[in-house]
């Protein structure tokens, strides 16, 4: 299992990268807390993590911190489950509710586990 430190660092790297990409396309308004542009980093993160997780086994930050997302049953993770998992991460609360195996609600819904590479 991947520890909380690696997972938090991966999320921080993902968010930083999402802010930079969003600022490139939407302008400096993404750094403020006003307007529609403030939601652009969240949209970038949703797309980035949802696409990279089934393709490469993790988001940008997870790849850098050597964390992988795998299905518990060993099957490949599909795009629909990856979108559902990432959407729940965007809601913030589901990852904070977890079981003894350190699997948050987002992992339980998607049938995944976050492991070290």
C-alpha cells in the first residue's frame, strides 16, 4: 500500500500541474478565488487523472511519486471507473473516509487500491 505521505505529495504535484495548465489556457484568473476561471484547475485535474490513471496506472503526480492505482480484482481500470474515482477525489470528503486497508471511499467505489510501484 502507498503511504499517506506519497499520496498527499502526488495530489499536491497534480494540483500544481493543473494550476499551471489551467493558467496557460484560462489566464491568471485561475489563481484567484473568483469567477468561473477558478474552477479550471479542478477541470484539468479531473481530465488529467481520469485519462492517465487507466492508461499509465496513475495521475501525473502519482507517476512522479511512484504510486500506482490498480483494481483489486486484477482487471484493467477502465475510463468510466477512473472518472468516477477522480470525481469523488474532487469532492474532497470521500478520500478522507477510509477503512483499515487505507482505501478511501473513492477506491472502494472504483474497486481500486493505491500501491507503491
